[in-house]
C-alpha cells in the first residue's frame, strides 16, 4: 500500500506499477547530485523494491517516495534517507507524516459527520417506538411515585423492591381475624 500526499489530498495506491507512472519517476538517482524537495508518499509492501539511490539499490519492504528539486521522483528507504540527506530528510518525513495524520483526521471527521443523521434517527426511534424509552420512562415514573397514577401502598412496595434489588413486591396489610386466631 502506498499513501501519496498530493494536492488532491491523501491518495492510497495498491500497486507499485502505479508509482512507476508518477511523472518524473526514475529508479536511479545519484544522491550526490540531487537536492530533495519533498516527501510525497510512503509505502509498505510484502514484496521488496530496490532503493532508487544509485549508490544503494538494496531491496526495501517500505520507504518513502521523494521528489527532487529538478522534478525527478524516486523511492528510498528511511535509513538511506537519513544517511544521505541527514536532518533535511528527518524534517521532511516529519512534515509528510503530519500531513498524512491531518488528512486521516479530516477523513475520520467527515465519516463521523456523515453518520450523524443516521445516529440521530436511531436515537429518535429508540425514544419514540412502541415500548421505547419514552414509554418506559412514563411507566417508571408511575411505579416509583413520581406521578400519582398508582395507589401509595403499591408505590411503596415497588420502591422497596428497587432498594432490595430482588423485584419482589411485598404489600403489608393487617391480618384478618381468622389469620390471627390461626
Ligand atoms: Zn537505499
């Protein structure tokens, strides 16, 4: 996978062939005669790709796509980049990675924003559907005595059951004469 930071934003490319068609791409650049302009991409592949520096050409699994001041582009590994272009390369990779992160954040926020109407609808459904949250809330208010729809002994029994957490409703009443005698 290749992540390209272009004017169009972040572009993800699946194959290396697409990179070879990038304008100015060359698989051979002499680090001594070239001045780096910027890092435009990073890549990770299972297949190893030879480093674009003429002094190296070692196969790398991952690295950066760089553009030179003269418009040529090539791929180099991180270690090669640091070795040949020093602090400048480190700085450029920082700028590139920050741009990628910023773009990823924008994409994430965009997706989230797209999902919001759906989530709002879902919440409204949960609240208003048959036996939904609004319905439950009204029943709870009645059972716990926040509204006066039920007789006080029943409300008290519910409150005690809630306190005990066992769901058993106990309603006290005076024993009948027969019960007392037994
Ligand atoms: Zn190299």
